[in-house]
């Protein structure tokens, strides 16, 4: 655009670069007409510039005030009322903040499908966000993806609160376009979000993110690094060997800053990716785990123990004993899955827990037996038998009866393992053997050689017990 002499004078007086000013918008307000007093015109220009600056400050102040109000919404109803009141004035930062706060509230709020009015307000927020996403900065975009993934997790079973397909699709499309502008935190957040949303089919976007991450791994913080490795494993991505070695090297360098969750999910992810870390890294992680063991949650303990068994790594006896004592103190907070992982991992690591732990573990298992899946119960029985722990005939009979009710959901390997455990613990009865043998016959074509060998051993051990056989 050509700039006239009067326009250049106005710009020089206000010390503003021409490219940064919408010249026609300003100069048309205070045009210099022939014969006009120059000093009067200059004063008019200055007055207009000052008023425009004040208006801009007021607008920015109002925007910041609304963002703060969104951040300080203490409950879901308060947030929904604010959305209803102010949604028409939202910019992208407001939308991003609202999605993040909404996700946090939904994770702790008792949901129901009766809140139709609230879900309609959220739908309007999504629609506005979709319209604004094309101009989103990387941070706002990654925050919206994170919030969408958190909402999807919190709203399982409550479809009216779940994020809409348009928001998810548009967010992923914009991420693919702007991935080259992402910093390490944006990459990590985007990868975590895709994994949480189970976007396994987004192979092109995942590959681009992996390539971009590889060049910036040195700048990743421990949490960003562990989340990214976890995301690759959860998405069932198959990074090449050189990239996995690079991830391992970066983990080694950052390990001193790893918290319990970072240690556990990184080990779990390497096991899931079938990448065998070096003994040096495994030893370093074990040392760090021992140092901060008191801060490990039940989930962290379960993930770490499971990873060690899958990576064929056995930590020293002292650390295993410390983990046993830590589990013993925290058993009341263990879910059925945590109970199963801890006991089966101790068995696979050839660690014999003390009587106090075994008794408390059995009591917790009995107390939460109805919540156990068939897989968890089969693995628990296998662990008891492997450790030669017999909690008593009555308790084992309850375990066996519950297993029989759920046995249709067992894989061939779990079926033969539970059968082996019941025979070894001498709790097998005619009715139990008949039930398990029936399921074995139905799935015999899926048995692997090892499963067939175990099943045959069980049959041989039951000869003379008048129990049904497979032959």
C-alpha cells in the first residue's frame, strides 16, 4: 500500500512501524485537509492515538478478567453458568481455558445423563471452538486436545458429556497442519492426547510428531519425555530401533529428575514396545525407585513390577523386600488389578513374600472378590500355587467357585494356568474339573503347545480322582 506524506508524518509522530498499523483505519479519522492548521491536526492525531491505546488496554483487561474468572470456577455448575452468560464474547484463549477447566471438573463431578441443559452449553462451546481453531496457536491447540482427551476419559458411559466428533477431528487436522511449530511440551501433550483418545489410525500424524520429537529430545522435561514414550506404546506405534535407542538415551540423561510415575510408565512402555533397555538404565531406574519408593502409588508399583517381569529383569533382594513392605502398608488402597500384579510379579521374580503380606493380600482379595476379572483371579491363583501359599480350603473353594462362574472369559493360557493352580493347591473337585474341562474342549484348537502340556499334566494328576478328562 502506498503511504502519503501526511500518513508518514502521523506514523513518525507515533513512532510506529508502517507494517504494524492499519493505516487507513487511523488516518481517515484525522485527515489533513488543505489549509488546515498543522499543529491542530497533529494534536488531533495524538488524541486519537491515546484514546485507541486506552480502548485496547480496556479490551485486553476485560479478556484477562474473563480468563481468570474461568480459571477460578470452583465447580461444574459455576462454570456452566459462566459459559451461558459469556460464551458469545469468547476468543480462542477463553475457549481453551474453558475446555481445560471443564475437563478437570468432569473428572471429579458425579455425572448423569439428566443434565441436558449443561450438555447443550458445552455443545455450544465446542461449536465456537471449532470455528476459532483455524487461528489457534500451538499452545492453545495442544491444551484443547489435552482437555478433549481428559473429557473423553471422565465421561465414559455418559455420552451426552463426551467430546463431539467435530471437535476431535478439527483439533487433529489443525495439529497436523501446525506440528512443525510445536515445542517439546506441545508435542508431548499432543501425543498423550492421541493415545488417550485411542487414535491408533492417525499414523501419518504420529509419524510426523515422532520425527519432530526426535530432533528436540534434548529439550524434553522428564514428564514430557515419559508421557511421549508412554504414548508410543499405547498407540501401538512401532518406532524404529534407532529412535527407541535415542529415547532410552534421553531417559538415562533425565532419570535423576524422574518422579515415581515417570519411572514406572517409562519401564512399562519399553516393555510394551518390546525394547530391551540396557542393564545400566535398568539399574539406574531401580536405584531411583528405591530412593523415592514412599511416593509410589499402587498403580506405579504395579506398572514397575509388571515391566520388570516382561523385561526379564530381577532387582536385588533388598529392593524387592522394600517394595513388599511398601505394598503391605498400602494394600487397603489396592484395586483387584493391583493386587494381582503385585502377587503374580513376586512369583515371576522368584520373590517369596512374608506371611504377613500373604495373609493381608488374601484377605483383600476375598473382600474384593466380586470385582476381580476372570483374568485377575486366574493369575492370583497361579501366583499362590507358584509360591506354595495355601490360604485354606474354604477360601480357595470360594476362589474356585468364582473362577468357574467367570471361566468363559479366560484365554487358553489363563484357563490351563488356573487349572494347574487348583490341582497343585489340591482344591480341584469333580464339578470344577468338569467345568474347566468343558471350556478346554471348546477352545482346544486355540491351545498352544505349552497349554496342551499343562492340560495333559492336570489330567494325569487327576487320574483316580474320577474327574472328567480331555481324552
